[in-house]
C-alpha cells in the first residue's frame, strides 16, 4: 500500500516523532511512503535554525530521505512565514542566506494534492 504523511507539528512536538516512527514502521512492513508533506509549524522540521538536539529528529528525517528516497516537501507558503528559505527563494527575496536543510524541498500545495491522488492513504499528524 502507498502512503503519504502530513506533518503539522514542530520538531519539539510528540506528533512529529510519531510521524517519523510511523514512517519507519510502514517501510519495515513493506509499504511505500510516497511523500511527507510538512505544513504549518511542521515546516520547522526542515529548518537548519530550529534545533532539536535531544532527539535529532531533523537529522532522522534527512536519513529517511537518504536511505529510502522519501520526498520531504515543505509547504513554501508556511515556510516563508516562518523564515525558512532555500537558496533560490533567498536570492529572489534578496536575503543573505538559506536555512532549509538538505533533503527537504520547498513546494506548494500542488505537491500535497498530488500525494492525495497518488497515495492509497494520507495520514495527518498534529
């Protein structure tokens, strides 16, 4: 079965940890994880400036991407409101740097709609 996840909680919230554990469980059971879409405060999971050293959850999301090739999509609208930018948006907005972690990508709600159409189940956390 093909799943997509929506994470709406920051890295400090238990819902983000639950989403990550659920993602690993899906993959261990042989299911496919099509995409993880981060929205609202969930976008902070992709920020290099929001550190959660106790659980290293952001690095564990990156590992999920590296090992399993899972799309980690951060809602661009919610991210920009929280000061999260990638290199191209930093240039476009005249900012001096970027803070989106490697492995995460900024994109719009079209990616969420695509996940809803492409996956058999969409599970939301937070």
